[in-house]
């Protein structure tokens, strides 16, 4: 049985090992936790995002199946949701306060997430209720952005001209910069 396990482990690609080392090195900086999470979600590596960027407490409260379902529901596959998730930037990361401030002026998005430290690596740390609140806020910002585009396009839905440029909801981040 041990030989079978060793053989299966040897089949793991070497690039994944290098990837893990790179991620571990980046997770030593609290400002890198959310960008790593974004990159993994964008690449469709939901299990890695769940395992590498969420705290053990969060993973206990949010089983992988629930996390995967939340990330792959039809609402997340819409262009607006993808655009919002990809455009969120870390405005400020504070290791002492264990928070990361996320902003996106195009969507008028401003939210703080709590960080945790596991071993010597920073991870996202939140409860199920905080996640549900974040998802509701996220969906509300996406809908507000969509309604703003429709208003700017004189009521046209999904039929913007080819030279259309999206109108931002705000000129600055929600935190004032």
C-alpha cells in the first residue's frame, strides 16, 4: 500500500511543487493574499484557492463543496461579476490590524476583509456570516454598476455599440483616494 501511495505522489507535476513554493513565499506579505486568491479563482483552481488562501477556521466553517458552489454559480459567470472580481485591488493591507482594504472605483466597491496568520503565512479569515454579507454586497455593487450602464445607454440592455466604454460608478475608491 505504501508503494502505491509513493508512486501516486511521484506522479504530481513538478510545476505544482514550484507553484506551491512561490505561493508560500508571496503569502508572507499580507498585501498578496487577495491577489493570489484572485489569480487562483481566475485560473479555475478553486481547490487551491480554498486550501491555500483561507484560514483553517474558515475552511472548517465553509466546506470546499460550499465554496466551489459559491464560486461557480451562474451569477459568478456573468461578465459583470467577473469584471468586478478581477478589478478589485488591495488598497491597504495592515498586518498589525490583520485587515486588508479592498477597493474598486469603477464599481464603487470598498470592503475590508479580516486576515489571519497561520504558521508564518497570511490567509483570509472570515465567518460564514461575513462571507454571506460580502457576497450580498458584491452582488449589490455588480447590479448597481449594471443599472448605471443601462441608464447611460438610454435603457439598452446587452446591446451596447462596439465603441462603448463602461462608465464608472465613482471617480475614486470608496475609501477616498
